[in-house]
C-alpha cells in the first residue's frame, strides 16, 4: 500500500516490476549481472557465446595495425571491403551474444528481433560473398571485381532480410525467439527451407570438387575444408529444424548446439580460410603455402602422367 504523508505533501508509491519479466532488479555487479549470464538459455550457453565472440574481437584488435598496413600496401579493394565487413559483423555478433537475456525479457522482443536480424544477415552476407570471392580468385582487385560479388551477395541477403521482416513484423512469427514450450510450425518450416538452400549450395560445390568440373573451382584445399564443414553444419541444422518442427525435444536441443557453434566459431573459421594467409608478411611465403597445399591435395599429379 502506498504511504501518503499529508503534512509534508510527500507521496511514496513503490515501483512494481513487470510480473512477466525474467530479469530481477539489482545492481550490475549483483543480481543483474547474475541474471544477465544465466537467464534464458543458461550460464554455459551465454558464457561460451560471450567469451568466444569477445576473444575474436580482441584478436582482430591486436592484429589491426598489421592488417591495416598490409591492406594499404596491397591496395586490394576486395580485401579492404571484406575486412571491414568482418569487423562490423564481429561487433554485431558480440553484441548479440551479450544481450541474450533480451530474448526472454518482455518488452525487449523488438530490440532482440532487430539485433538478431542484422547479425544473422551480416553473417549470411559473409558466407555468400566468400563463395563468390573464391570463385573469382583470392586476389582479384579493382572496383569492377568488387562490384559483382558484393552486388550478388547484397541482392541475396536483401531478399532474405525482406522475407524474414515480413514473417517477423507482418505475420508476427517469432523467428528469433526460441522456446522448448512453444513450437511454431510455420517458423520452423521457414528455417527448414533456409537450411535446405544452404545445404544444397554447399553440397553442389562438394559434388563439383569430386567431379570432372573440379578444375573450374579454386585450387585451395583450405577452401574445400571450409565447404565441407559448412555442408555438415547446415545438414545437421536442417535435420534439427525438421525434428523441432514436429515437436521433438532432441531437435530443439541439437538446434541450440548448432547455433552456439555457428555464432562462436564461424567468424574465426572464415578468417582462417580467407584472410589469414593474406595478412602474412611475405608474398613469396604465401605463394609457397598455396603451392604446398595444392601439391598435397594432388592437383599436380596429372603433370607427371
């Protein structure tokens, strides 16, 4: 009950919390910090995402001076644009990891959906553009070489954002709010289609690698290792989404594991695959690395026949 002091004209009304909120009031170093780490998906889930994304941002920061020098000397517009995109998406992913509690906080649904939409779309942009870049060659430079792959990637990701925005804000389907208690069939059907397309793309490239069209693809074993990892990841995600759409608890658990692995390790994998060799100090060493990789993969066996 509110306490009213007529004499002093003081009105003391206690501030009530939202009864549906999962976050409790407290100082940042007290209960709020605890809730921030353990709310929604649990401590292990949140800690892995926060620590891995933070570690990668710190690594990029430590390498920034050396990377900037290499990019300035190399004058590759593709590499500069891709490196800047990687920085932006890494910061978005770190923010997404830190604000996991928004997913379970009433009143934060809109903020969480917008953050998730831009973060996942940024990572998808890097996926699509990486495939396009490597199909054209790692060191294609010039504005004309940059326009086509970035244009294709922007078109695909723009269409993806539009469709997800229609689902989110038009139909009210909670694409980025996961709950083991409520399985939205239309939501999981969309994720099945999304994962099916990605699995088909990576599977097609894997098939080309083992077919007569192998020579049309870039001769880099690191690229094929990346494709194989992404094919397996998306195939598992497709399986998990299909199970979850039918109400299977195992599918929801498997999907959660895959999401953690994707947000925690995809950006470092992409950096190692595409950018790490570029930032080596000596171009001669880089050429020797590529030659050794191609030789180990058997690309020069036909020359001896």
